[in-house]
C-alpha cells in the first residue's frame, strides 16, 4: 500500500476492529505523521494512549515501556478503506490533540474481509456466477 499526504486510511487492531481514521500528513523514511479521528471502538483503548501521553509528559520511562508493550500487543495496522490492503505499523502514538505518529512495520498484509461486507460480497459472487435466466435479457 502506497501512502502519501492527504491519504485517508483506517486504523485497525488485530481483531479487525476499526479504531478510527488517520489522515496522512507526511512521511519521513519509515516515520509516519497523521491526524487521528477516533471511531466508536477507540473508546476501549483510549485510556492506554492517554496514560502513555501522561507518562511521556513526566518522563516515567518504566511506565512508557510497559504501555508501549501493551499498545504493540493490539496489533495495529493501517488499512485502505477501498482495497482493504493493510500495512503493519509499530511505535503507535496517538496524542490528545489528535496528532498521531507511527513507524511502518514494512509488512503489507493481505486484504482482510470486513464482516459486514462478507454477505454482500457472497451475494454479488452468486449473482455473477448464476446462469442467465430465459427472458432475463429482455427477449
């Protein structure tokens, strides 16, 4: 997946829960800068990021290390909302001002089916593979 300034991607965890959207601001080598718009599922992990920010503010190195490990265990990745292609990310930091930084993990992940679209995709496949019905073409 290619990322460029202005690109809007989804932030997704290992359980395929969409935590929100990230608008890419810039990229410097493997370091990505963006703005984060939280989604409903972000509520369950928001405290981790608030605690991380507070630990950074007071330079509580042990707490930062522990929280970073916990955040890494979420298995976060960026997903293109159109192609569903995902890109692994590490060192994810989401700040209270809406800023976000992360490092690209370098690993593109295969597109993952989104549950709410699976039934629709199956229906479309069924329609496309069905044999034409007599008179269906207007004859």
